[in-house]
């Protein structure tokens, strides 16, 4: 997209890897020379991304784009990568930092929306909502029966939250309305969460063993990859339900399939998967005790629009010489500004 004739020709050039809401695009076009891979549902091909970033000073990317050493090597002018997400496991932050490339994300914006989705999965899984609709669609509902499609109660049960950040706190606040006992496991204790919700800190194993519902909300790191593995699943109650709205590789799907088919746990609700996207032939989707969604945790109109605007604001700041408001790697800013300390 060419800038208006009244704009300076030296405006920073940025590349946008997918069609974004108009409000965010208009904001970027006011300050930058924008090029965009103008598709709604198709990720930008790797070769196109490399070619476009060869001249770009900034990039607005999605979690579908892998920003690694190879890509950075072909982008000598790149100053900032604005990720349209809270998580940034798609970006090699260390490689960016070494090159002085700023990395930003969109924290806080999607907290409540993602917590809503976690509860939607929890309720749908506990009460077998999707399974029940399929019974009607297949013409199998013939009469009322005392134990027909009976599920698990939510009110008054025990909720375990693994990863008590912003979203974890929002999930806990919702649990108060269900008069639940709330356990949480986190890298560090959160006294304010305990005071606000009555949540109690628990060790990882204790949480798994005591919870009726386990909601996973940790970022994907080398330490959390397959955090929910066979050992963890075997520690859960046979009546327990696992909900994952963090990142797919946090759960070992092969172990989860075994747990669900052999009755170690009762059901699972998944918004994220080890390899995305998945197809209809994914083994877990064949199980009646799985509710599966296509990574829509933050997918409300208002939230996705706000996420795009925040990403645009981060990008504009980075390419115009200002510190972005949501900077993941402040060391890169120090390096670029020549303020790095010696250790």
C-alpha cells in the first residue's frame, strides 16, 4: 500500500502477516508504509515472509509465524516484531535480543475473554453438552431416562488452576460464583489472589490429586512442555476433567488419549493442540468425552480488535524510536540504545 502523497517518503516500512481489523490497519497506515498479506485464513508462506522482511523495519505477526534465527538473518533492517498474542513461543526471543530486535505482545487485553472460554469448555465438558447435541442430530433421543447423559456437577466442587497469572486469576474469580474450593499452583505464591478469591496455594501433585477440574494456563516453555504427562494424568481423579486453554504442547496428547480411553480421568476440554491446525481425523476428536475447539480463547470481536490495536501501537512505537508499551525483551532496547551494562 503506497502512502498518500502528503506523507513523507521516509516513513518506516512494516509488514503485516494477515488481514487485521480495520481500526488497527488505519492506525498503522497513518504512521507507516504498510504491506500486508491480505488473507483471512491463510498463513503467509515462509518464502514470502522472508522476502518481505528483507526491507521491513517492523513486522506484525501472528502465532502462526515462526520468527527464528534464519528469518532474522534475512531481515537486516528489522527493528521490532509485534506479536498479536499474549504468548510468544513462536518467536526466538533470545535471537531477537542478540540482534537488538524488540519483541512485543498483547497482555491484559484478552484476560476476561479467555477466562470466559475456559469456563465455557469446563461447563460443556462437565455436562456433556456437545455429546448431547450430537445425540439429537443422530436421531438417538427417544425418551427421558434417569441416567441418560449424566455429567459432573460443577457447583461446590474443587477447581485446580495451574498457572495463576492474569487469566488464572480471572478463572478463579468466576469460580466464586459456583462456591468452589479453589487450588492454584504457580511459580510463586500470589497473596492478592488468595485474599481476593479464597484460593489456596498447592503443590503440583496435591492439586492434581484433589481437583475435580484442572485448568491449565501456563505459558509454553521448555519446562512446561508435556507438563501434563502420563504421570500427571495418573494422579488425577477418575472423575476429574482436564481443561487446556494455554498452549497445546503443554499436554502430552498420546498420554491424554490413553488416560481418556482407559478411564484415568473422566473428560477433557481442549482449545489448543500439539500441532495446529488439526483435522477431523485427530484421535482425540473421536472420543465422546472430549470437547475440542480451534484455538478460539480470545476470539470475541471486541477483544481481537483491541489485540490488533495494541499490537499496532507496539509496532508504531518500535519503528519510530520509542520504547513499546508491551516490551517482552527490554534487554534489546538497552542494547539498541547503547545503554547495556556489562553483566
